[in-house]
C-alpha cells in the first residue's frame, strides 16, 4: 500500500467495549450465585440432586459464551444483507410450536420446541431477528419513517404478525415486550410520536382484550391490587414475593439464608429469583442489580448513538433495539417481583435460571460488543484520515 493511502476499515484493529463486557460479566456472575442459592431446595424436592439447576444453568452460560464469541466475530453487514431471510426464520420458529410433536405445552401454553434433551423457546430468537430486520428497514427507509405516516405502518405490521402468533400460544408477556421494543426502536429511528400514537390507538383495545379474556389473567390483575386479600389463592405468588422482599430489609438475611425459597415462593429460581435476592442481599442487592442493568443498557444506548453519529446506522439501530429489549424485560421482571407490575412469566436476563433466555441474551451481548468493535474501527479510520490530511496539508 502506497504512502498516504488510507487503510481499509476491515484492516484496522478494533476493540470491544470493556464497560459493556464488565457489566455483562457482573450480571452473569450474580446470576450463577443466585441460581445456586435459590434452586437447591427445588432440585432436591424434585429428586434431581441439589446442584441440578445450577449445573444446567452453567452449561447454558458456557454455550451462551461460545455463541456470544461467534456473534462478536460476525460482520454486521452480512446480518443487514440477510435480515429479511432471518426474519422469515423467526416467523417459522414461532409457527413451529403449533406443529404436533414439535411444539411442547407447558403450564397450558405452547411456547416451547421439543428437541429431546431440552426445550427451547423460539420467541427468544425471534426478538433478536426482529430487531435486525427493523434496524435494516430503518436504514433503507429512514427518511420515509421520519417524515411520512405510511413509512411507519410496514414495520409495525410486521411486528404485529409476531405479536399475534405470540398471543395465540398464548404468551402475553413476550407479545407486550416485542410490541414495546418495536415502538421504542422506531421512535429512536426518528418516527414522529404522533404517528406512533395514532397507530397505537386501535391496537390498545386489542391488547386490553388479550389481557383480560382469560380468567387467569383477570385474577392476576385483581390479585395485583392487593395480594394479601387472598394470600393462599390468587395472590399467593405475589404475597410470598413481597414477604421475601420485606424480610431482606437493608442488607438481607445473608446469602443462602432465604426462608421463602423453601417451598413457599413458587418459581424461586426463575421468575421470582429477584425476590430471593432481595431477601438474602436486601435493598443493597436490588440496587446492585438495577445499577448493573442501567450500566449495561446505558452503554448499549450510548454505543448506538455514537454509531449513528459515525454513519453506522444499522449498527446503531441494532444497539438501540437490543438495549431496549434487555432493559424492558429487566424492568418488567423486577417490577413483578417488587409488586409494582402484575405477574408475568418473564425471566430476569442472565440472572434467572433458564436455557433459551440465557443463550439468546448472551448472543445479544455478543452483537452489542460487535457494534462496539465496528464503531472503534470506524473511529480509527476517521482518526487516520484526519492525520493524513494534516500531514499533506489538505483539509476536506
């Protein structure tokens, strides 16, 4: 390469965002500790052995790390180029749960695919594939989305198909999360708020009907108002969670000292793991969780803003979408455990015991780190170009 010739972006060294990586590692480490603490009584009661769930969780974390490393090495340009095909794969996964023998029913819902040794929730992959498609759409139709009402309709309708499939499973929590992430990402893409509100007006009654058409959802809403009116019936989960949170006070009863996890609090190692954490680590532990998620999602949003400023629009919108998705799921899970929101079956990312959620959250973190890598390459190329112009005495 001749002197003064700019280095190609792909040849420049990049670096991954250390703050983002540290936040993800901190959340994951805390999750391993809390799964170990909360799952032992459950595993022993099911005669699996005391360390069954924590061992399973560690296996999925290890697999998730491998997938994250793969995502960190994947050029996002390829993802953008094939985003439509990837979205089609996401829809096929959601439809696959309705195939007899392949779809697996748990707790009255068809949300799982049966792969013999384990079951996987396709919605976890669908969330990331939808974000990739929406980011690609925002790049291709950015001006239309920002200026025209009709530019907003198509991505809303595409996401709406996914929401309908999720409601048919039924999975109201994930459907609401997908809808909120879609609206938030399109808004960050420059869509006018009034257009989003206008589109949302006819959707709100549909979501409200979906929230109350099933008797068990109505009971969740009524028990949420005052779970102690029926503490041994409809309000049992939430009342036990609030008792756990109250026992923790400022610094908790000590790691491993939770009483509520001893068969009082259902789903102690999954949906209500934060309640066990609050009991054992107190308000300090809850604030630590909030700080780690704020750090992780804040870094992701900042990366998105910087990427867009550098002209890396797809990378920026992907970072926005992933950060919103993780933040919203964490907020809902924490809100449910603290009695601020009605009970929903959403896990706390990287902390709750799980398979599909852990794997795909790790992939999301890997994609965020890839965004930071490509952003650093772009900034390095810009700095090199500036230095060359200074050396040649020519300013662009």
